[in-house]
C-alpha cells in the first residue's frame, strides 16, 4: 500500500466500509447539541436515537465544527502528503478550522513539515467522499502533490450536489423556514429539491409531489448536468430510508450508464439537516 498520503474528511463525509478499511482515510468528527445533550458524530453516533430525540424536541439541533487540534492530530503519522476535505465553507466553520490547523501543524513541525492542502468541498455528505476518491485516484497513478491539488480543485468546480427533504421540521425549528410556508408544503405533499451553488451555498432548485416524484425529478436534474456519465462515479446517501436510496439508484440506472454508484447511510451531521427520509445525490 502507498502510505505516502492521507485523506482526512470531516464527519459530514460518509465513509463506506471499504474506505474505512482502506488505511488512507480518516474522519474528524463534528458534534451536535440538542437540549443540552452532545452527540459526537463518530462510530458511537446512534442515528435512530438521534432522529427520535429531534422529533420529540421543540428545539432545533446545533452543530459545532471540529477544532483545529482535532485536525492537527489527524495529520500525524508517516504520510508526507495530507489532504483535508471539509464541508462547504458557506455552511460550516470546518473549512476555516482545517486551514488554521494546517498552518499550526507545520509551524509546530518545522523540522519535518508535511504537504497539507485543505479542500473546500463546496458540498457536503457523500460529495466530500467523492472528492476523497479523486484524491486517491490521482495519488495512486503517481501524480505529484501539486498535480493532485490542481486536478482535484478542478474536479470540485465541476461537481453537483442535490438533495430531497421528506420533512422540513429541522428547518422550521432552526428558523430557516416559516411554519406557514412549511405547512402549505406539507399539506400539498410537496417535497423540495435542493441543490448546491458553485460557491457551496444551498438553493431550492425545484419541487416534486410526494417523495418518489421529487426523487425522480432530482435524478433528471442530476443526469442533465452530468457529462460523460460512463466515466463518473455517482453517490447516494440516505437518512434511514434505504428503500428510497434504492429507488434513486434504479432511476439512475434507467436513464444513464454511470461508471459506479455508491450508496451509504448518512452520518450524524447530514442526518441533522436532511432528517428522516432525506436523500442526497452527488456527482
């Protein structure tokens, strides 16, 4: 195994089991606070318990990004090239925390500095994982650190992330959407289709009637913005709804021939925003 590089992803980015065993990847956890209880977004996170507590609480959960110290610790080891991938800088302080960590690490290890680059994913969830896979692809074919950074930054600029929400409860509780608007949407069984901007912010790109209708429309949007799908890996993450993820996968397979399709359950941070029934697609 090539041990000269390491890929660090904040815990918004889900790692499939094969990547957890790969040896090149590690997660740095965010934390979530709900009614005074702190949930660490790592292997100890209980998604079902968390979703039940969110549903029962009148308050909205709040997240906290990893500390610079957490990122610095993750940089330790034999790897000469370290790549850190974070949530969109428009959505979280994780990116700025990682930038500070990269500077502090080499200040404290000036005798043995590392090549460290922090990627602003301008995405979230499984979108971060796809970026990690690109880093690995270029490292394994022998690209230099500088070449990997350049190629992956260009890849990030071409990425797209979409998601469908089954419920707007978290957005209501955190004050991001009014109860009146959410009530109208719920009554009409309308499911919003959200997407990332080029800068990594979130906007409403459309809507569908019912979950399957919204997912089908989302898949059409994904395929419409994707060039050369046969050369690309696409990823789906779901919040405790494997049947919807499977429906999305089958819809993709019907209308495009992707190189590979990855399906994973959401991490804690993604579960906090997408909530029960949410589905994210990144390509």
